[in-house]
C-alpha cells in the first residue's frame, strides 16, 4: 500500500468497526470527496469490500476490511511503530539534529501515529521542547485535536470549571 497514510487511517477506522461512510468520515475528519476517493482506491486494491443489503429503510451499504486489507494494515502499523521507535531512540540519545531530520522525514506519518495510539504524547511534546520548536510546525491543529490526541482537559465532559464532581446520591 504505497499511498498516503490517510489510506491507513481509513482502513483502520473500518477495521475498528466503522462500517458506514458517515461514521468513517466523522472519525477520520477527512472531507467526503477525499474519503470517497480513498474508499474507491481501497476497494480497487481489494483491501475493503462493499456489501449491500436491504434494510427497513431501503438499501444498506456496509464496508468491511478483507483479509488482504487486514494484513496490509498490520504491516503498516508495524512500519509506523518502527518509525516511532527510531524517533524515540534519537530523543533518548539527545541528538537534536538527527531527531529533527527524522521527524521531518516522517511528517506524513504523524497523524497515523496519533490515530493508532502508537506515539507517547508526553514524549512527543518533550521532543519538540528539546528541539526548541512548536508542535504546530509538524502537526496541524486539526490533527492534534481530532485524531486521538487527548490533552486531558475536561472540556469534553462539560465540566471545565476546575472543580470536583461528587455524586452524593440525591
């Protein structure tokens, strides 16, 4: 699968159980036009299959990963993990120059690393600190907020006042 990492993210989303176009689009935050193109490409490569069935409200279309697609995804995840480990080793050695070169070389893989939870976000932020650059130079704000990077804030729960949440049983 010599394509963009977005293909890997879409394939991963389907394997995680997202079988409908809208569910995949919501999880991956890829535009409908681009997602459609990616899905067609994955189907042409026989990495996914489209299954149509009749439901109560008409035709129902579901996407499923084929064995070939699952094997390809496993290979790509191992590749992504290897790239992350290389960056970790450079960080641990303290080689700023080589780390920055490796991060630049693997820039397109960073969203995939985030999506699949391969990278340690604390170490990732320390890498940027060591190099003296901002994370936004490598990763778009959309990728940071939408693809699995949880900063631990409480904004998602609706309680962002910094207080405690006690259940006293009333």
